[in-house]
C-alpha cells in the first residue's frame, strides 16, 4: 500500500515546523492509508486534500509570523532590521563606498544612463505629440486635400460645390493672417484661416462651445463669423460669454460663434482663428485649398471620382497647357498632406535617440565589464570563502541599483528640462498644448538600459569566475590576464564605434544639406538689413495707406547710418503668395497666368542690393503722375521675352493701359529658397491702385556693425512717429533667411546636439574599455620590457589594437549610414546619401578618438618602471 | 518558550475552548493528530490538522497548555500536550461567563416553533 501523494507531503513538509513535521506527517499518512483501505482511494484523497488545503492558510500565517523553528520568524526577514534587509543594507553601503572611491566610473555610468534615458524620453514625447497622436479630425482616413492646393479660385469652388460626387462635403480655405484690435491693447497680427462655411463639417470637429459655421455665413453681404482657437480664447480672458460678441478682425467686425477645443489645430498648429469669407462667382483670384470628406471610401481610393471632377472642370474652364488643372486630379490624405514633410526629420531624430540609447547601454555595459574584470579576484575569493551565488548577484545588483537610482534622479531632471526646452524651441503651436512628458517611457528606457547593461556585463563574468574559480585565483596571484582574450570587450568597442559613426555621419549629412541650402543664391544681400513688418488699419482708403507708407520713408531715412530705406508688400524668402495675373499685349497665349508681383518704393531694390542688369531701376522722376512703369526680373524676361529685348515692351496687370518695362533686375528668391528663381515683377506704390494692408519696411545700414543700434532706432521711430501704421514685428533679414532654412535646420540642430552627445558617449566608452584593457596588462608589459621589449613596441601594439577595432566599427557604421540615409533622402538637399565628406569626416573623428584613447594609457604603461610593476604584487 | 500570563481574563475563542477540552479528554494521549480526531468525533465535522496545530501552538504561547516531547517505543517522537493551571482557570472562567449569559434565557418556546 502506497503512502500519501508526494505533492501533499511536500506541501506539509514546507509549512510545518521543523520539530514536528515528521510526527504530524506520519500520523496523517497512517490515517490516509487507513481511510484508503476502508473507504476507497477517492474518499481518502478528498480527505487528504481537505487536510492540506484547510491547513494552508493558518500554517502560512503562522510560518510568516513565527518561523519554522519558532525562533526565526520568516516575516522578520523582510522587516526593518531583519536578515534580508540587513544584507541588502550591507551590500548597498558597500556599493556606495565602492562607487565613491571610483568616482569617474560612477559619474560616467550615471551620466550615460541619465542622458540616454532622459534625452530619449524628452524627444519621444515631442515626436509623439507631433506624429503619433491622432489628428484632431474625426475619421481622418476619409478626409483629403484636392490637388493643386492654394491654387483654386472662388469661381472654381462655387462652380464645383453643387456637383461633387463621392464627397459628403468639401470646404475651401486659405491662410489669412488678420489683425486683432482689442481696446486698450496694441494691434496684433494673428494667424488665421478664411474658409467657406463647410470647413468644420468637412473636418468633423465640433467647437468646445458655441457653434460651427453654418450655410449662409459665407455669402456676400452676410454677417462674418469667427471661431477662436482655445489658445486665443484664453488670451482674450477665457470668458464663455465671448460667443455672440463682436471682434474686430482685420478691421472688420466679426461675430464670434464658437471656440474650438484645446489641442485642435488645422491646417497648422499656429492657426488661432477661423473666419468665413464671402464667396463670389465674380472673383477669379483667391488662392484656396480644397479639403473634402468622402462619403465613405478612404481618401486615397478616390481616383475615379477625382478624374470625374477634373472632367467637369475641363468642361467649364479653359486652361492654358502649362497650368492645366484637369491634367492630374488627385486627393491627398489629410495626414500625409499636413504632416508629410515633418515625418522624415522627426523619424531621423527618433532613430538618433534610439542609437543614443544603444550607445548608453553598450557604454554602461563596457564600464561594468571593466569593473567586474577588476573585481574577479575579490569575487572569486568570496566564492571560495563560501559566499552563495545569490549573495554575489545581490551585491552586483545593489551596485547597479545605486547607479540606477542616481541616474533616475539626474535623468528625470534632464528629461523634464529637455522637454521644456524643446517645447520652447520648436514651433509647435497647438501641438504643444497636447504634448506631455512621457514618464513611463523614461522609466522603461532607464530600466531597459540598466538591465541590458547588466545582462551584457554580469552574466558572462559570472559564468567565467564560477566555472574556473581556481584559474581566476591563480591568474590573480600572478597578476596576469590569463587566457581571456577580451573578445567581448573588443566587440563592445567596435559596436560603440559603429553606432557613433552612424549618428555622427547622419548629422554630418544633414549639416551639409543645410549648408547647401544656404549656398543657394537668394539674389539679395541679407547683411545689415532691418526688417519691420507693419499693418495698415483696414478702414483706411488706398490713398490714405499709400500716404502713410510714403510718410514713413523720410523719417527712417533721417536715422544715422542708414544706406537706403524701402518698402514692399512681400519680402523674398517668405514663400509664394502675391501672385498677380499677367497679360502681354499681342500675346494671347499668356492670358491667364500669374507671376510674383511686388509693390515697392523707389529705393527698395537698392536696399536689398538687387542688381539692375539692363535698363534702369526706379528714379525720382517716376511719380504718381508720370507714365506707369514696371521692372521685371531675369526669370520673367527669360520666360516671356525669350528672344527679344523686353525694355520698352508693355505688360498688363489690369490697371488701365498697362505698364512699360523700364529695367531688368537680377533674380531674388521671391518664393521659397529651394524654389529657385521664379518670374517676378516690381511696381511702385504710386502706380498700383490697390494697397495691401501689410507692408514690410527694409532699412539697410551703411555698415553691418550698426545693425543692432539701427534696429532699436527703427523700432523707436516707427512706434512714435506713425499713427496709421501698426508695427507687428521686427527682425533682421538674416533671421528671415534663418526662418526660410528653418525646418531642416532645426532637425540638423537637434541632430548635431545628439551627434555631439553620441561622440562624447562613444569617446568615453572607447576610452574606458581600451584603457582598462591596457591597465590590466601593465604587469605583462612590465615583464616584457624587463626582458628587453622596447617601450615603443608596447605603444604600437596597443594603438594597433585600438585602430583595428575602430576600423571594424567604422565599416559597420558606414554600412548602416548608407542604408539608413536612403530612408531620409527627402531631408537632404543636393547631398548624396553616400556623401564622402560627411562620411569620411565622421570616420576620421571616431578613429582619432579610438587611437587617442589607446595611445594615452599605452604611453602611460610604456613609461612604467618594470621593477615598480613587478614589486606591486 | 516560557509561558506568558495573559494580561486580562479575556475569554477563550470557541475553537480554542474546543481544542483545550479535547486535550483534557485525551488525557495523556493528547497530541496534534489525536486532538484533531477527538474534535472530529465529537463535533462530527472535518477539521484540518493545520488549524488544530496552529491553535495548540497559540494556546501554548499564551501559557494555557504546556507540551512535552515523549519518545515512545514505536520510535515516533510526539509532542504531548497538557492543560496548565492557568488554562484550567481560563476554561472555568469561560464556562462561568457562558453560564451567566445563559441565565434566564428561554429557548424552549422558540425551539418548539422551529
């Protein structure tokens, strides 16, 4: 007859007090056998099951509080002062002492971890807010933007509006920055959108309170409606009663009908107000974009419907061949349209952060490995004296925990500070309202880096000293390195160099790309020019506005150190816009096309140093009552007057009689810098009847050093002396340039910071590993030198090893760069992914670091006196 | 493990009382398993050894019972329990308290209806 099942016996044995367990188990066993004999197997098993299960709660409780022997309560192990607690305290104290003695190691490990995890968390939080959060648009897959954005007229939209098949609703919108006049506050310019009434239906968003636009808001003569962004509403005092009130936007009273929820943005995060605009069939101008919500299918599956719309358009409008709008109808998904150009840049930064984290892991691993190598004697000795593996691991873990805790504190500060800094530096607008620092990612990154580092460093070394205790102790006694070739360390160094090369070369490519952008000839001289953006109150008539501009010029010219003063409706490098229709008498084929059109004052071209190539610029004899004249740029001359002298020819903008061409000037970048030279023409304010409500003054200094003083003077003068002009913002032409090169430059800035970080971390890691490697061999070198080896040989041997590792790492890194750069080629302007300068630069920098890191400890080792080294043991 | 005198005359719990009575009934044969069997026999329900054991332990810590280790011929060493004078006092007090509670309680009418 068999006894009780072994599992039941095991349970009781685990839980009963040591002194009595045999007795109780024997009794239970006897009864189990008896029951089995008399009542059968099932009944006995059920009884035993009840005995074991019923005993568990009380026995577990008792064991926890009194212990197996009654003298050693198990619970005390976890209580303050208990044995478990005591060993941890002991180990933590010991680790703290060790770490304070090895300050460089501790500092390096803590900073590496903190920078890696904190930086990653800060950057990721921004990237998440910009790229990963859903757009504030309901069911965004069904929303798309029509082809040729910002090229639609009101006439085209009104014609299409009733006959758009496949769409629930389509809205037209265009950017319209407006002035906002609030009593008691200076006039200010805010980013806005003018749209048809369907805008918020197409986006599927409802206001936080109030209503969206309604049909009828956009008819001529109707009341103008405005919807505020959450941010603007807060700026205006967060008063819910604002709905229904009138607000003077751009000089026109608008009724506020609603306020959008926090975090809503469209089409840019900087947009702060949406207004309706009266739409009219009469208007052939107006550069609108069309955004539509399909009646079901995703935006990228609308090809058939879009072709139909193209045909409808072609049936009504005649397009010249070069501007044929019916040729390639398409609908772009709204996410791709709004975020498309942001994605590669932010992805590049994200990848860079991943690489930084990887470098941090490898770095800490290498540092720990170095420490463990140096401690193998101690650990082996402790094993030999009877330390349990658990206790040794506990000791190593407690050291990592200390480092982790310190890195957690420092890293949290870095994450919070970095996040705030990025929020301030990046133009995030409404996106920033939603961005929050992702702490869970921070802790995950921290835990991951620490755990990975421990895995890399601790596990193999544990295996090493446990399997070969005797060997470890033996090599320790002789002070040699033993059979271990440092292959793991070598692999870590190579990996570190590969990651650093990847990051530094990537940043190099971007920096070169930005440099190329800057090298494009903008056609103007940006040095020493003050730029003042002003607004003219919309209630002024055209003549009053013209007079206000004319009155400001002589005041500015009086300022000391001024070379020239000019004014224009739009500066170069501020994007396209102000494209006016052009007709050339006798040339019917150029009837419905536009070129950049700039109303300027006499000395504007001179102030920006736009050179006159042929004919003449504006002179004083060109005035209000003289003949209407125009100056064109070389691109316009080449496009419309390819084989003839344009001087004396006429252009018709639609002011009666047209105007005569008097000169040809060099090309200025009147659109984006990367658009190259676009056709443009310049006319005097005196000759152009309508005067735009925005004007930009340029004040060129005689000497570039005078610029800051001139900036201040210009501001004072403009604020004091002009009643009909409101100063919006002041900057230098150089900063207009910076803005134009902005997005890629910001990414490049971030990346170069990260690259610098990678360089420092990589250098630290490489230096740490190689120098540790050398210092452990100091005794070997001592012996070799005592036997006659030249110190030079020692140095060359160590440096060669560093160089070999550097070359292997660089090769791996270069392969990664060439593969990765193709992914981000949209960010690169006229730079090949395999750009030799950037790649070679990165490799050279890191190889130099590897060689330096090998040379310094090697040189130190070669200088040691062999007898000193040999005596040390 | 010296007996600790309870600070007050707090009455015994029901199960404690039952265990002590079972120890008394088993005389000099009172060890964990026999106490459990005795309880099962008298109360006619299953009782887990663990709860008996833990209760015996607790009563001993309170000084209400005492234990000795005895080596028998059949080579199983057993921990035998006896009720101490303190324990007897506690039992008597518990019983007296219960009797006082029962005084004047009339159940017959309720039982008839049941």
